[in-house]
C-alpha cells in the first residue's frame, strides 16, 4: 500500500506543477476564511447547502492539501480532495453558465453571454487546476518531494 502512496518518478520539473497547484489552493483556502465574499457569501450565492460549514470545510482542505502538495508529501493522496473540489466547482458554477439557466438549485451568475464559450472562459482556472491536479495524481510529487525522499530512503 505505501508503495502506491509514495510512488513518484525522479522528474525534476514536476515541482513547477506542485508550486502552481499547491500555492493556488493554499491561498484560495486562506481567502475563504478571510474574505466572506470568497467563502461563506460565495457558497451561499451559488446555492450550496450549509454555506457556513461548506465554505470553511472546503477552505480547510485547500489549505492543508495545498501545503502537502507544496512539500510533495502524500502528493497523490492530497490531490484527491482537490480534484473533487474542482469537479464540484465546475458542476455547481459553470454548468449553469453552459446551460444559461439555474440547474438543480445552483444559481446562474449575471453575465453578458452564456453557452460553451462563456463557460470555458469562466472555467479556465478550475480546468487548469483540475488538469494539473490530475497530472500530480498520475505522476506523484517528483524528485524534489518528500514522497521521493521517503521512497528512496525505504527502497520502495
């Protein structure tokens, strides 16, 4: 089991993706605690249930997992909650833009245009984080990671 958890290659450039993903999630998580319009108020406007709990719960995962990714510790495990967060964000906030109407109680933002191009534009960061997180799930933390050092030390 530990072989899979710490599995990574010796690629020296994976750290660039880790820095991107880890820092974006870390700082987005912090903002959910500091700025209500990015946290509780945003979750409430989307139509998510229990916005006080959901925003802080999500922000907590973003902070903890962001730090773990920056360190490259349990990289493959720590991206799983973030992939779920991104899929949820796409479903709850971008699908209504694609459809041009509220969907399952999830609010539609007031935009000039709706449809595929508007949805892709609004989803660009979510999609980038989803794809980069998926990359880390597949590859692991790379050479400059705690995972690599644990694997190397234990000959895994």
